[in-house]
C-alpha cells in the first residue's frame, strides 16, 4: 500500500451531480465559490460547513480491493485526491487545491438512510473516510492540480 502520510498530493478527479445522494460525474474542472461551494452541483449553497466534499483515491482503492466496481465520483465526492490520508487530518486544517484554499470542517458524516450510492456500490466509504470543507477563496480546480496541506491545526 502507498504511503499517504505526506503533505502533498494531487487532484485526481473533480465531480458534480444535478441531484443529491447519487454518484457524481467527473468533469474537466469545477468552479468553487466562497460561501457557496461547487457551482453546478446539487449540494451548492445548502450547507456552509459542508460546501465541498473530498475523498482520497486510496479510500476508493480499498473499496475496489473489497470487490466493488467503483471509480472517482461514485461515492458522491466533489473532489477525489491522492497522496494524503484525508480522514486522519484534524478539523481546521487548511488545504490548498490548485488556486483554492479551504478549511477542513468535518470528517465523515452520519447517513440517516442508505442512499443510491450505497445501493449501487454495495457500501459507502464517505461516512468513514470522506471529509468536508468550506472555501476560503474562489477559483477553479482541475484534475492534475497540486494538493497540499497548508496548515495543520
């Protein structure tokens, strides 16, 4: 297994969906709006604490090793990254993805009911290993952009 303890990684995929609770579709780039989230995504403007969702490719790989046929966006994350074990970071950590800075606001989530993702994939790793963030500035993020921990709390 790859070492994910580094402070630098990269953006693997950026993803959006028109509906909540479904897999997201990879796109060429996303626009982050401060206080709003990902422009064009079903979750945009809904929750200032959970503007942007992120999941590590390493978490998706764990699900693949368990026999699931999954890819970036399949767990409903806006941004898929590699190189950093996201769920081990403390709340308040400042992240930089391309030109966008964001603050980690929540690790995992409580699922009130099983969503389409769970039924389609057979499991959902977001409640355990996904993170949520709020944007600190506006900008675009694209696959291949650098991803780094700017400041750990």
